[in-house]
């Protein structure tokens, strides 16, 4: 799982948000959680452990499981055109 700082309009990265992203090289990337840095400092303990477990589940999904989760509304698929 990766932690990535994201800038917010008019606040830059320092006053922005943090996101947690589950990533596996290839075509699977999942947005797991995000929060504004002025709302909370970080994620720790049991919450972090639970989010990491959730990320492992998501990354383990096969094509059929992903299709079902998207159809059920549990996941939202975002398509990105390759600019290259």
C-alpha cells in the first residue's frame, strides 16, 4: 500500500490530503482511503492494519470478482486513456 500526498486547490501538498492506494504492477490500482491533513494527522494501529488487509483482498480479486463488485456498486471502475 502506498501513501501519497495530494494537493488541494489553494492549499498545495503541505495543506492538502493524504491518500492510501493499493497498487500492484500491471493494471490494478485501488483507492483505499483519503483524508485531509487538517482533519487528522495519520492512520495508525488497528485502523491501518484493517486498511492493509482490505488492500490485500482488493489486489487478490480476479476479473470475475471485480466485475461482480463493480456491478453490485461495491467498487467504481475508472477508465483512464493511455496518453502514450
